C-alpha cells in the first residue's frame, strides 16, 4: 500500500530535493505531485492513503485509482512546526466517516505519536474512539502509532526504539483496529534474520493484521526490512518515502514515478507475496467484523 498523506513534511521534502525555497512550494504543487503518485503507483497497490487537504477530493472526483486500489483517508490533524517533525495528533473533527464511506473511501487512518508520558491514557482513548467510529461507518481502521522518546529519555539516552515499538503495540493493538501500522525495528538496519527476530516481538503482541511503514528507514534497506517483517508475521507494508522520494528531485518526475518508483513497488509487492501472511490468517477465527476489510 502507498502512503501519500504527508502534509508539511512533503513541502519540506520537495524543497530539499528541488532546491526551491520552502515557502515557494505551493499547495497546488503538492496536490499535483500526490495525484501523479496515485496515477503511477495506484495500479500496483492494494490501497492508497491520502489526506483531506491535498488531493483527496480530486482523487475521487477524477476517479484516478483503479478498482483494485482502495482509497484510504487520513483523519489525523497534525501538530507540527514548519520544517519540523509531527509532535502530536488528534482526530480531525471535519471528517465525517459516514460521508467518507458514501464517497467511496474504504478505510480511515489515524496517526498516534506514542510516548511514555502522562498523556498515554488520553491517546488510548482517542485511538479507541477512532476504531469505533470506523466500525460504525462500516470502514476499516488503520491505526499508526509512532514511538518517540520523552524529553527525559532523549536527554539521558534511555530510549530504546524496539522496546517502545513493542510497548506501544501491546497498549494499542488490543483496541482491535482492522490494520495495525508500525515502525520497522532498528530503523531497518541489520540482517533479515536479526530484524525478523525483533519483528517477532511485535507479532507476539499484535493479534490483528499488521504492516510496516517506511519512515526512518533508508530506502535501500526497506526491501530487506519488509522481508524481515513478513517473515515474522506481517501482512505487508504501507509506505511512502521509500517508494516515491527519488521522484521529487528527478529531472522528469513523471518518468521516475512510472519507471523506477513503480518497479520498486512491484518488487516490494513480490516480497510480500513470497513471505507475507494474508490478513485473513492474522485474525483468530470468529473475530472478523463486517467493516474490517479494505
């Protein structure tokens, strides 16, 4: 699956890869790139994730995606300084799940910035509400926790990414989202066997289908990371940067998207076909719900 819901982060990436001042990257340019990604990669993906502000309406109105690629809508509002990382999220009150379902959306996605701080209970409550809203609307729910250190952990060096990924999964996966989307252990560095051993810790605490994201992983290492995760029990990937970043600074972005980027997606799909666990095998018998598939 292809992630194309980046907002301010995409503006920053486009500026960095093209040499254009960040303030000169307009909304229309971002939207155009997102739709180009959808046209080029949609035929090779089972789903494409996009945000409400940049390209969602055009994606549906122009019927850009083939019937084999499900549209997924991000319903998170992001707390993010210009050029900086996302520091917190919330449910977007402007999104109506029932209306999204009527428009043709098949799933909603919520990003949660997970930390060992005093807001943990509040984040769990928000995630639980998100899952229930999706279920009530007959939509699949994609829950995406991203583990980050607290200021204290960052200062004393006590933060361990792999432990935090597993702890977040143990806390949030029991909410039973349709799909759990998580970080790659060790940022994708290491051998397939080593990464698979760490990914098995995730699989041990997640009893719903799960996939990995590509943020923080060197694009060259992502195929190895996907194989490792799938060998450990993952059902695939939902990635953005590892798929289309190279097109941002290309002399001909369209050619890059339809050529090397599409080939990369096809190759990753073949890895999933060889090593991934189908989502229907990831749920205990009798736990599936009518709105749980994208």
